[in-house]
C-alpha cells in the first residue's frame, strides 16, 4: 500500500508527533518556496527535510535490528524485509 511505499516498507509510520509537525511545516515551506520560484530556499528546505527523514528512519531501523524479530503476527504484505532495507541503506547505516 501507499503507507508501506512512502515509509520504505516499515509497517507503521515511524514518525513521532514532533517529527511529524516539523515535516508538515517543512512541506508547507517547500511548497511556498517553489510557488515563489525561490530555488535556493526550496533546495535548502528539501535538503534539511531529507536529512531529518534519514535520521528518523536510521533510528527506527537501528532499534528494530537491535530488537531482532518479534514473536508477533507476520508483517503486512508489502513490508520490506530487513535484508531489503539494509540493501536500500547500504553505506548509510552502520551494522
């Protein structure tokens, strides 16, 4: 589904309320900068936003890898395997 696609296969949206609020503000600012034709500002906002997203997903992945497999129900269909997520972030996360 769409949620699994935009969250790189994580079966839940891994964002805290603070990160979600910041992301919403950044999305609004990014749209404003694009509409105004302010390329430099749009680029700065996008770069900061992607850096925040990367840090957030690295934290979620690190905690998940440290915890190991759960005894809970199987992941939703379409959820990425640990190997797939590692491959996506090879060179970004540390094992």
